[in-house]
C-alpha cells in the first residue's frame, strides 16, 4: 500500500489534539504520501501511454491503436483517482473526444481551451505528464486543472466555468491579426453553457464571424440510435466543403432571379433551417450565426474524427454538439456520475469509498441541517444554490422543501439578483455558494443586495484554503471583498456549534448577512437543539492572559488556543485569545480594550492579509490612535496565489497553524 498515514482533511490542529482526549474518531479524506518517482502508486505501465510525450504522436496512431489508447487512459485515470481522489466521471466521459481532438488538430499551432478543466485528465496524460500523473492534486505535484505555467499545451488556465468560449474567441481574433490561421477550439459542457458568459461569448463570436470551433460536450442527454445516426449523417454531409460551396452558390443564383430572387433565397434558407431543427436542437446556435453540427456520438472515435476533419476546413464559427456519458467505461461512475464527479479515494474494483471510523459532521452538513431546522418553523426561508446542491449541503433542503429550493445552474450573478427579488417581498433567501464562486457575483452583491439593504443571506462554503483543488478554488479573498460593503454583516465561526448560531443570526438579521466557513469537519462541538442568535458585532474572550493577545476569527481560533496553551506549559507565559466572530462589524470596543491591556498583538486569519480581517483590526487601532507602543504581527495568506496541497500542509507552510502561531508569539515575547 502506498499510504504512510491517514490524515483527516479539514480537522483543525486543535481538534486533533482535543480528540486525543475523547473517544471521538475523526473522518475525512485520505491523503496519500506518494513519492513523485513512485510510479507503482500511480498509473502503472501501459504499452501506448508510456510512449506518448506530445499530441503529435497521437496523430500517428491507427484506429486500432486509438481504441487501445482510450482503454489505457481509462484504466490509468481510474487507478490514479482511486488513490488520491479527483474529478473522475467528467474525465472518463471525454476520452474519445480528447483523442479525436488530438488526432485532428495540431496543438503546437492550434489552440484548445477546456472549460472548467474537470475533464482534462486525458489531456494532461497525453501532453508529457504521464510519469507525473500519480502526483495529481498533491502538494508539489501536477494541478487538477489546466494551467499555462504547468505545460505549454495548457493553452489557457481554467477552474471556474463558462470562460472557454470567450478565451478561444480572443485567441481567434489574435490569430486573424497575426495572419497565422490557427484553429481555436473551446470545449464546454452543457452545465457550463447555462452561464451568461458562455452566451456572451457565443453572441460576440457569431457577430464577428471569426473562424473558431465550440465543442458542446453534452453529457446529460441519452443518445438515440436512430436520431443520433441521422444527425451524424447530416452533420458530416452538411459540413463538407463542397456542400458549403454549393449552398453559397445556390443562394447567389437564386438572388439573381428578377423580382423574386431574394424571396426564394429566404425560403430556401428557412427550409434548410426547418429541416435541421426537426432533427437537431441546433436552431438556437444557428440564430447566433454559428454553423451547428450534431448531435454526434461522443464515444464513436471514427465519427468524431470524420466530423472534426471537415470542421477544420469551414469558415466562421462552428458549434459541434457531442453527446457523451459521464463516467463512460467505469460502471460505478456511469451509475452515479454525481458522486464520481469529484470523488475521494475509493476501491477501483467496486467503486466503494474507502471507509473511515467515526464520522464527525462536516461544516457543510451542519449548515444544511441547521437551515432545514430553521425552515421547518419559518416558511419564508428559501434555499438557493448554483448547480451545487450536494456540495453546499442544500440537497437535504431540496428533499424537505422542494417548493422553496431553487438551483439556478452555473449562474452565480443571477442567483444573487434572483435572491434580491425574493427579499423584496419578505422572503429570506439563503444563497449557498462556495467562497471562490461568489467572486463572480461581486457587483450583484454590492448593487442589487447591499445598496438596497435587502435581507439576503450568503453562506460561503469552502472559506479559506480548500486543499487539492488549489489556487482556483481557495476561498481566501472573501473577507477582503465583502467587509468593505455597507449594510452587510459578515461572520466566521470557530466551530460547528458557532456556525449553527451564525446561520440563525444571519436569517434573523433584517438586512444583508454573510457567513463563511471552512471545508472539512469540525471539532465535535455539541450543537444546540435550537441555536441562539449572537449579539451583532460582539466577540468572545476565550482565554485571558497578561503577556500578549492573539486576535483571530473562524478556523484559526481553536489552533490559536492550542498554541497559547503550549506557550503557557513550556514558558509559563499567559497569552490571551480573542475570537472576534465578526469580520464586519468588528467588535470594536472589545478590541480597543484588549489593545489598552496588551502591547504584543498577533492577528491571524485564513484569508488574504491584503484588505482582510487583520487589515480591519489595524485600521481600527490606527483610527483610534491606539497603535503607538504596540508590537503587532499579522499572519495570513500572502500576496500570491497558493498552490494545491492538503489543508494541513498549506496551513503549516504559511505559518497559520498551531506551530506557526506559537512560533510567531514566542518570537514576539522574546522567548526563542
């Protein structure tokens, strides 16, 4: 076995210590400590895969070899993800599509953009990263998403959805300006296509009539044999250059007929549109001036290659509609694609998740359960999510209160303004969105909610460092981009019991409110049957002292307590710990009183230091002339993007764990 130890992801360092003195056992993700050179822990050895270092080599393979390569890719991805987790079902669903794209396009010259990047594992393996693939999503290993800094064939960095069409269009315009005739291809899923930016890109591309290709990877529709075959036939024939020239020439001839030519040309175009729309869903895209081709069987390599070869010769924007099955080739993932979309470690033979003893609830579960409990007594509560019911814990709310649950799809901007509309008529919308994704709705939070002082409640899951998904998913900016907005209150809990109280506080507050909480499990805090509300803008002194104070909030509170307890035990120094609870409004009077007592102040946050919680505390002290004579140190996220790794590894590296806080305070007290 490759693992050296089991580490419960998301359990705070203090929680681990606390649990040592109880009978509670932790649960969470397993993190495998694999050497980057230990290929036996990763893909193993495959006849074709180990020989391929760049996309050009794929073009040299026969049909039989491509089929073999598809199976090797599937097995490699399943084996690797079963060990360390990752986005399995999306990547299995596009293996044939990936091979067809590599077969038909020259990626040393052409450009390929994967939307979101959940489906890019085959792409990574075939672009020189086979020997590193077993380090996927591990610290100092390869990223789970395409990254320009990682590989020259990652033509655009992604991680959030619906950006591919806009990026590929920019590349197409640049290609035209340079005169180098590149093919620019965007691969976008049907989920990502629901977002407004995708249609903004389509609209602009159709209007500019630039040469580009959009592959719509539709993994929700089943493939009907008859309709699929007929559509594939129509797409191949209608995309042929001879057919395109014939249509243009025929239209020109019709228009030259005196008096009735224009009408005949119009009727001919309508006839073609009606015929295609009868068999295909392409009229939407045709209306945006895209040539629509499909639907195509996304697992038929020969069919895909045939169509893409024709597409390369076409002018203007083209959309190819490809039907795929998430988890293709792996029965457990086919049967449960939602679970295997982003999965932890599992048994590859059965698909069963690896078992852990115990089972503390995650912060996500605590939020979902609390919201359901409150909704039982308050029929004005409505839960809203953006295509993430399971990820945000609102799936239980959906089951209990289907009429008061809304999944808007990948449309975070719409979610916020939709919630604002609900609030105008007295409802209490609970908008549950990952911290990193709420960034997409900043203007709506400011303009549509806070400016109008509406009772919209934001619950920001994955606040802070998230682990293996890395820089695109770390929620380390929300304190900075939320705390300066007027009318908004903003909280962060130290544990799951405090989260429950904050959910109640937000719902009851008559105005905009936000709560951010971390990924992972809590410490096993006992929950109140009916959570009480908090006093707005009031923190708590968890431990008093004489020699210094740690002012912190959220996930860093209990590790701070552990740090000062160790200092007390080892050095006999008493350091206070203050849990602010509120990022906005700050517990101003309490902090100023602490500043009057302590000259050594350590401020800790799991957020960007620039404009974050520690900035707010320092601003308060400066504005009240309470900073002179103090030694103040801030710990948090530096002015850089943090790469992937486990939460424990990253917190340790950044010095915001128990050891880092202890070290900083020991230095401030002159004890080192």
